[in-house]
C-alpha cells in the first residue's frame, strides 16, 4: 500500500511541477513580448536617447 501511495504522490508532484513550468514559460514569453513592443515603440517615436527603462 505504501509504494502505491508513494508513486501516486510522485505523480502528483511531477504533474504540479510540469503545470508550474508551463505557466512560467508563458509568463516569460509575455514579458519578452511586452519588452520588445516597448523597445520598438520607444525607439520609433523618440529618436533620442530616451528609454522606457532605466538600465
């Protein structure tokens, strides 16, 4: 009984990690798209050295 419960627990942990990993990938893609849009819109409108971030 204990090995079956351990396997089920391992499956639940791996499923949760996979779900969280997928969400993190979509979050990273969204941040990259927002950064690229801000970079292109600022460089197209400004022309100077103005940036929308302070790095």
